[in-house]
């Protein structure tokens, strides 16, 4: 079972599945909103709604402002700014949901480089397997999956990993409040970038012409994906060992690719399935190997 030696209670398992379903299908929602909104404006509105009105009800977490600002910039302008630009015609949503999971391996690399953590053989093997999947994607670039899109999503994954490092440095915090207050640093930077690259005329026109579906997509990004997702995930992590919860995140690309195929009719040729198999195998090895080894050691010690 994915959960490890400690299993999630049935209702909590459903909650975890709801979170990963929201995070996975989120890529289809992104594509929907991008029909009416340019990517940097979309990101600005997403983090504005994540910040307000929640900031009036959640106290600012007690972390250095530099840490909070760095997280806001990396996750806002870095992860989601780049991701939205990529999904805006440069890579399919389903494939983006898969490639962005390489943040796991970027996080490992940054931890080794910045914190001096020791790399383990299973981690190297996991990286190699996932890299093979990215190689398959790179060999099949076309009108829907461009080199630019692939590099942008990898940049988003790298930014996400930088945010992970800052979260670790922040220590024990209210993650929901941390995400909400970090948005205060995301919004002005994203809006400035939107003004500079997308222009005030396009901003005004996009906002005035956006339909109800687009605004619901923005709200879903802010409240469903960000507030509900982080709040529920943090709640689960506070009640169960990480090994029981984090493997559920392996289902995010499954929901992402499945939803994109079902709702956007994204084709799933053999090469995409092969690429997904490699990347998912690498992720699974990285997440599950320590648990499997711990169980083996525990059984031996019981003999």
C-alpha cells in the first residue's frame, strides 16, 4: 500500500485523494483560463485572490521577511509564472503535469549543494530513470510540445524546488499562512512583469472580456488549488508520518494526464505513456525506497 506501515483512515485517504485530484486536474483549469487571460496577468490574479481576504484572518508566520519574500518570488513568478507561460501554447497540460514533478530531483540536488546532504545510490538511480523519461519527451517535440515549453516547465520545477528549500529553512510553521502571506511578494512582481510584457491595454481588455468560466478558474486556482490544497495537505502531514502521506502525490501526474485527455482531448501516444512510466518510476523509487528498506530492516531486527 502506498501509505507505508501507517495507513490513512478511510476518510483521510479520501481527503488526500481529493487534494491530489485538485492538483492534477488543475492543469486543465490553467489551460481554460489562458483562453481569456495572458499568463502573467492570470498568475497575478491567482495570487491576489490567494492573499485577499485570507491575510485578514491568518497571522503572518514568524519567519524572516527574506525567507517569505524568497518563497513568494520563487513560487509566484518562478514556478507559476513560468508554468503558465509554458502551458499557453508551448506544452500540453498533461505533459506539463508530469514534467513539473522533476521538482523532486531538483530539491534533492539543491539539498546536496546548499545543505551538504549526502546523495544516496537510490536517489541517483531515481534521477537517471526520470531523466530517461524526459529524454523521451525531448525526442518528441512538436507543435504541442516544444523545446521552449519543456525548458520553461523545467524552470518552473527548479523554482518550486527552491521554494521547498526555503520552506525547510522556515521550520515548523502554519503552511497555509505561509503561502497566503508569501503571495504579498508574488503579486507586485507578477503585475509588474505583466505590465512590461503584456501591456496595460491587453490587461484591461482581458479583464473586461473574461467570462464567468475564466473567473471561476482563477478562483479555483487561488482557493481550491492553493488554500484548500495546502491546508488539507498540511493537516494530513500534521497527523500522519510523511511516509504515509507524501506517496499520494505520485498520483498528481495520473490525474493531470487523465484529465487533459478526457476534457481537452490531449492525445496519449505510446511515447507519452513511456515517458510517463519512466518519470513515475523514478519518482516512486525516490519516495518508496526508504520506506521499503526501513520495513526490511525492521523485519530483520524482529527475527
